[in-house]
C-alpha cells in the first residue's frame, strides 16, 4: 500500500467525511484488476436481486436498478468500508411495502414518491445517528430477538411470493389472509410459470449448497431467459419483465402529502434500526476477516448518504447486503471501485440495452426472493438457542410470531420492546454459576454442568454474568447465601452430597467474584 502523502487541513476535513476521496488519492494501481473483476462478478447479482427486491417492496422492477446504481456511488464516496456492498434488501422490502402501499391507494407514481420520501427519512435518521455517535442503538435488537424477527419475516416473504411463483396474483394483506388467498387461487396455477419458477429456485438453492462460489442466481436467470425465448413463455400466459425504460432519472424531491409524514417517519425509524444493525454487524465481520478497522459512526453516515441519494433518484431505502459483500470479498475486491464498476455496468445496461432482460419470467424474480427468505430463517441459530437457553429461544419465537400475525412494522416495535425487556432481565437476574475444577477439562467450570468438579474448601467462586449494581445486588446476595458453604469433596464410593441445614452455623465467607458483562 502506498504511503499516505501529507494533506492540507481542508483536504483532511473533506477526507474525514468522504473517505472515498482518500481512497482515490491513495489508490494502489496493482488493485485495479481485482476490483474490475469483482465488479463484473458483482453485477450478475445486482440486476436480478435489485429488480426482485423492488417488486417485494411494492414498486416497479426498474426502481431497483435506479436504487442499486445511485446507492453504490454514494456509499463509495462517504462509506468507510473498502468492500461493503449496499443495495435493495430482502429484509427491508416488506417493511417498505407495508408502509407505502396503503398510502399509495393503487397509484404507482405515488408509491414511488412515498418510497423516495421514506428513503430520505431513513437517510436523515441514520446520518443523524452517525453525527450524534449513536451507533450503539443497533444493540436495541438483541441477537435472539433479531433471529426471531428475521425468521418471522422469512415466513411472511415466502408466503407472499408463492402466488407469483405459481403464475397468478392475489389481493390480500396479512399472513393468514395471504395464505388463504393462495390456497383459494391454486386452480389458477400456470403450469409453465410454476415449472420455470421451480427450476430457477432449484438452480439457486442447489448451487448455493453444492458450489457456493458459483453464481447460481446468474445461471438461473440465463437459463430462464433462454427457455422463455425458446418456448415463447409469454404466449403461454407467463408474465415477463418486458423492455425496461431507457435512461436514468434526474434528481428530484419526492412530493408526498404532509399528512403522510408522521407514519413515514415512524416507519423510517424502524427501518433504520434494521439497516443499522445489518451494517454494523456485516461491516465489523468483514473488517475482522480482511484485517482493517471501520469507524462505526462513519458507517452510519455512509448508509445514510446512500439512502438520501436513493430517495432523490426515484429509489427506495437500502441496507447492507451480507451476501453481495461476501461475493465481492471472495472475488478479490480491494476498494469501493468494485461497487463503482458494478454501478457503471448497470447504468450502461439502462442506457444502451434496456431490453436485455425483457424475456425474463416473473417467476424467476419470485424464486430469487424466496431463496433470500430461506437464508433469513436461521434454523441453526434457533436450534442453538433452544439447546442452550430456552428463555432466549422463547423470546425469538415470540418476536417471530409478532411479525407474522401482528404485522411487519408492528413486529419491529415488538422486537425492540422484547430486546429492552430481555436486556433488563439479564442485568437484574443474570446467569450465574458456582465454579469448580475438573481433571478432564482445563479451567474453572459450572458445577451443575460438571458434577465431578471440585470446589476449593472454604472458598466460593461464582461467575456472575452481568455488572454488579444496585438493582441486582439482592439477587447476588441470595445467590451467595444459597451456595455457601461449598459442597464437600465426594468420598470414594459416595454419590451423594452432604445435606445443608438452614440453621447450621455458617463459617465466614471468602468469595471471589468473576463478572462478565452481557
């Protein structure tokens, strides 16, 4: 990497808020080939996912491509991570649709304007959080609650996409109503649409499992377009994308009724929580893997700038994509030039060959979204919670049910409320353990999990998994009293522990406290 040259105070201030300027000034030309290749690979995901997630948000497919281009450019200038990829996201789509569709009342133009204003508000919230150094607010969604929220969202997305996969449409709102409408509409199934959708879904899921590095979405799209042309699926009743509008929109401020602003702002706060959580977790994870450091508050400014730009260019709210970032990372991306290359290629398609994907069947987009919803459902994570901590598993289930049966937007409120309750409970009555030593495993361990562990005579060692403060002081006192005196060493051939009499004389307590913050 080149040594950074001395900079003027003015340039230093610009680079502080626009890290992309510094990256351009210090760019190492040896990285160019890697960034170009990674950008070309990345665009194969951006086009089908951008269109699919736009429709998931209740918007025309073309808006997903507008959003993809402009958010990549904005983040490349303001975002601090060299490889993070932003764009339309499957977890935000249902939240956007739930907000704008009731207000749009069937008007596509109004839906686009509402989505643009929602993106602007999300951008302002996240930029404000970054300026105020509030990156920690992502912790309002604890990991168990977040797992449950995404699992519930996965079910909602899956059910909502089934009619499109089967080649028909329904007009229902809510998981129960959508499920009933789908079952009632099965007699309208288009066999050709279902076949092409299942083939596409099989390719995507099969290659993801057998060969994760293979671009399964690209292969599915190419195969589907080829079959669509060869079999003339459009004449067989299968909906296709059609020719996309040529060109790119000019920046404009979305005009929406003032009366809609309170609901849009409330939704923007919920969407911002999800976007911030995604960004902080994905950014931190890839920073650790790639060996660089990221300023969390600058990350919020970066994602905020991307949302503001999307709102001004007929787009919608965006978040960080872990899957697309992984593709860029595995393809050798070194800097945000990867995102700029991908954005330039998508823009070139819109300007020169907008008919490139006109024969793409709509069921393929449903297959892309369904595959994404399956990835949101963390079965291994839920199984681990059930095995290790039943309380956290129940919290995850409660949050998931809230999303499914109360609503997507209401579900984020349920998620935050459950997280706050969970955090308070963990601080007030945390997990605690009396520790002992065993010959089989090095270190000190919970005597309940290791019945053969031996305690030091006359000493009590306790693991208290929270900071000790006034609210849990009585809990800690009772834990110490209930565990004293330490159990005696077992005699040879004895399997029982000596009984404790509550009235027995208690010798003075010597207690070492080990505390871990949760």
